[in-house]
C-alpha cells in the first residue's frame, strides 16, 4: 500500500511534469498564431510591457557587460578576456541603438535593429521566463522517466543518455536557448559528461519550429511545410549521429563537471517500472518548490546577461563582415566543389549561402530566395541543420558552463554544413 508521502511524490511528478510538457511542448493557437504556451507568454509580456521591453534588454546587456569585471573573472583566460571585452562592445552598440545615436550602418534595419528586435529582445525574455518553467521539466522526474524509455535509442545512435531526448524536443518546439538552458542545468547537476553536453549543445540545440516557419515563408516553401520540416528533422539528427563519431566531438573529455556525476542507470528489463522508480526518486529529492523556481530563475537571468551583450557584439561583427566584406564570398569557394559535385542549381550561390550561415542562420534564406526550388529547399534545410551561428547560438553555447572552445565550435559548424549538404541534396531531388 502506498504511503501518503509516496502519493505526494507521484502527484508532484504527474502535476508538475504536465505543466512543463504543456508550456514547452504543446502548440496552441492564440490570436491566429500557433506556438507553444511559453512563446505566447513571451509575446504577451512583450506586448503588455511595450516601451519598457527595450529598456529591460538594455539593462540586461549593461549588467552582462559589467558582471565579468564585477566578479573579477574577465581575465581568467584568453577566451574569457576576449568575450568580456566583446560584451563591452555589445553594450556600446546597444546604447547607440537605443538612443538612436549611431552611424547609419548601425541603424540599417538589417544590422543593429535586426539583432536587437529579432534576437536580443526575444532571447532576453525567453531565457528567464523559460527558466521558471524549466523547474517543472528537470526538477520532478520527467527527464528520468523519459530517459529510461528512450535509452536504447539515444545511447547507440547519438552516444548521449536517454534524458537528452527532452533537450532535443525542447529545442525543436521551443528554441536553442531553451535547449541550452536545460543542457547547462543538467550538466551542472552532474547528469551529463562534458562530451555528452557538447554533443547535445552542438547537435540538438536547433532553432525552433516557429523560426523554421519564417525560413520556409522566406523561401516560398510553406506549400510543402511538412516535407521541409520532417526532412530538416531527419537531416539534423543524421548529421549529429555522424559528427559524434569524428573529431573534435569523438575525442572530448567523457568526465563529469566537478569530478563525480550521476550517470544514467543502464536498463535492460522492466522499463516502465524502472522509469517510474527513477521519477519518484527525483520527485522525492526535489528542493522546495519556491527554492527550485528561484534557483532556475537566477540561472536563467545570469545566462541572459551573458548571452545578450555577446549577441550584440559577435552578431554585429558577423553581419558587418557578411554585408561589407568579401569574407563569405571567399568562404563560399570552400563549399563550391561540394555544391558543384552535388549538381545543385546555382552552385556558387548555394555555396555562398552555406558559408554565410555561420554569421546568422537566417541570411542563407535571404540570399537564395529567388533561386531554383531545389536550391532553396536544400539551403533551407542546411541553415537549420548546421545549428551553430555567430549571431546567437555560438554566444549561447559559450555562455553555458560546457567547456568547448570557439575553434571547436567552428570546426563542428563546418562538418555539419558539409554533411547536411551531402544528405539534404539527394533527398531534395527525391522528394521535390
């Protein structure tokens, strides 16, 4: 017979997990827009707060730029020093934008305003608000329950624990910032090794399905939305299955943060019983509700402070290079032999689009908007499947506690782009 305590643990697991699943994974339609409730909440806050939202974003950037110097960690190592200084650059750019003092190139709609309004503000709201509801996903047994059930799929194919499936789904229905928030939290708890966290951050943390709709609309692919969406999903995870088996990911440190971790128990029988038992253990050991919420909110706000000034600086530099220099034209020549060999129409344009994705994942779609259908489809898939880009996702990864360097991230981006081109092109010819 169950005790009152076990009933309360069961109720906590079922009720809180249901809230988390609803907020992160169940699309609902509000005012004609279909998205997850968390996204609707962010939209409501943005609409309600109005003029206060840009000021909030500016204050977060200010705090983020000052924080490394306040904590005296800005000169910990070369990378930290570089990004601490870049955050100051991001603050200067944000102040100039907010007060409309900047030069004309900064106020160009595709430069500063694009970064501030389309990336900084949504991420600045999404990460702290998402962190509050993250407590329901990671704190009361849902990850442990799902982890046992999909362990036999995740470990052999992607070399990650079963619980990482929650990260993967959260990224696709939410965003890379939500996926990385989950990954960072679970990594700090000692439930992912460095290698596993790096695989998840670079292989599962995609842009959201809602942002994919924007890409599809730009490319005129909405008439084949299901084909585009499922092809992108398959290509993304196929590419990840390959990159985990090659350097640098294959040689990353397979130890836990802080030494000892909590590796996932290998289950070979009684899957449902074991999944339930693990969930109950997690629910029983969960901190007090308000403590859990506050801890997640604090983590989310600190992460937002780290991300926003980096987006403003690194993103701006990447967009300026794309707009005013031939850097990405030159980089396009690296991909040209591949796009030519794959017989993509407009092979040089496709190569440049593939290369420019490292600056900002939306730029490739703008570049090939008038190209042949096959080219548009392939580039639409590649821009999402490559995952890493300098205007947002790379600063987000670097804002976590996962020890992975910028050169490694750029190598992984290159590997993912090449593999995505090779896999997506024959699929495009087959499906279109």
